[in-house]
C-alpha cells in the first residue's frame, strides 16, 4: 500500500459489519435498510435483465432514459435546469462520483476544505488525488459550521470546498443562510464546490436546499447524489453528477478509466424510480422520521447523550453520560456486552479530540429491530 493510502486499510463499515455477523449482533452500524425499496422498481430491474436492456455495455455517460429522469428530478424538485446530454453523468454510486470528481478536478498539492467529521471516502480520494484535506470541524452540540472559521481556512492553494448536506454522520442540514454565505465565499475566492447530497430526500426538520441553485454557483458546483438511500437499494450502486458541461466532461474523463461505464439494467429501474409519485417520497420520509424518534427516545432512555438529526438515517450520540470516553473501545466491546453494533465517529475526524466520545447508530431498520436494540442497550 502506498503512502497516500497508509492507515486506510479496511473501512470502518466493513470492519463493524463483519463484527456484527461474527457475533450475531444487531447491526446499527453501516447505513443500509433491512427492507428493500418498492417492489415495482425491483420488478423493473428484473424486467430489464430478462428483456435484454442494459446487459451489454451501456453508453458511458449513462443511458439516455436515466439522464433524462435525473434532469427532470432536478428541475421538478429544485428548479435547476440541466441538459441531460451534456450536464448529467451516471456513476457507480455516489462513491465513484466523489472519486472521479476529486481525481478530475484537483492538482497535487491543492487544498480541499471539508466539514469534519467527513464520510470516509473523502479523505481517501483527496489523498489519491495527491491533494491536502483541510478540516472545518463541526462541533457539538449543534454540529453547524462556523463560517468565519471557514473563511479563515481559505488560502491561495484552496481549490475546492467539499460539502455534504444532509450530513453523515451528524444529520446536520445546511440552512439557506449558511448556504448563501458559503456560496459567497466560493464566488469571492473562485473556488469549485463538490456537494454530496445523497440524503437529499431524508430530511425531517427544515428542507434540503442545493447550493447549485444559488447565484454564481451553477457554473462552479458539481452536485452528487445516488439512488441507494432514496429508494432503499444500496446494493445497486447507481449514482450521478449534475454540473456545467466542462465540469461534467472532466468528471466523465476520470470515470471512463475507473469503471468505463456503470451497470446497465439498474439504470432502467432507477429511471422509473425517480419518476415515482410525490407520495412515495413523503411516505418514505415520514416512516423514517418515526424511526428516528423511536431510536432517539430509546437511546436517551438508555443514558446516551442524543443529538437529534435533522436529516440522514443516522443519530450521533455522546457516550460520556454512560461513563465511557473512547468510542472505538466502546464500539469494539458493544457486541459482546449487549449484541449491538455501532460506528465510532472518531474515525471520520482529523482532530480526533472533537469526536472521541461520539458514536453513530442508524435507524433505517424495522421497528422491532430498533426496539430490540434499545432493550439491549438499556442493559448497559
Ligand atoms: N456519501 C455519503 C455521505 C454517504 O453516506 C454514502 C454512503 N452511502 C455515500 C456517499 C456513498 O453512496 P453510494 O452507495 O451511492 O456510493
Ligand atoms: N454510507 C453508509 C454509511 O455511512 C455505508 C457506507 C459504506 O459501507 N461505505 O454507513
């Protein structure tokens, strides 16, 4: 393993899911639902396979039906107009979109400012691009960015801001005021913005606002999303990028040599999914909001400090009230102590002191699973 990837051997999600399997624990670690998405969408994927749609290499940028559905979705939800032929790119999940965008847009030595805690692939991909990550720490209890601090982190070497809203793992959803202040800084310092919006439909308090819709931002923003969370098919790995033509062309160049194209049949199914009626998105959100409340109450009753998330399907907790200090030790011992798996937030920090006692639980699980997990955690 080269020096750029030193210390990044196995993702925390793989480690903790393996621990859950080995110990037969309830896995509230890695974020994936225990109930698949809509049957009609699964049927669309099966039909595509059996009817020979997408079984051979699909077009590099993604099948036209899906690119059109993505453009329609951006228009209908956010009033953002993108040309499906030149401004939309289908990727192998948001993960590939993040990697391709960073590899395509960064020069070695460029600085990237990202909110810490950051999703683990950000640090790895910035490193693979030979660039330097500069963390802006979201601090408890609000986990909101200090935008004066953001301004102070910008240097002549800063090339881009890497945003994530709704934010994994804290659940922070950037509000219009924060977004416009970030946009002003990007314009003033001529920065690119990559925004990871995979949880755009998982917002319980307030609303999701894409930064690309703000003045001066459309031409400098690469927006990334994915079907995994929104439609509860995380294994399909269909993601996408929307951006101005030059930016999409750059990301496409990198994507060509990473995966060449993305798997075909699921693209047909996701094109249908994006056109599901509004009621699908509303029901999905209210179901998850109920689950959030169920888990939040249970974790509070079990003695955790709970930071209620406005979005995503994660709850960040503080284990200090339980008399614990170290999230990694806590998560490694939790399966044996009570048969539950969680994720230590500290692995998403450079400034590890800020995250040492924080632990993340996911609530995208059946009610009875959440209830059983809470019963077990109350025995701690
Ligand atoms: N970004 C964030 C913030 C995530 O939590 C995840 C995890 N699902 C991804 C990107 C990756 O998404 P995908 O599965 O579509 O690659
Ligand atoms: N995004 C999910 C999480 O944060 C899963 C990520 C993964 O397995 N790479 O839990």
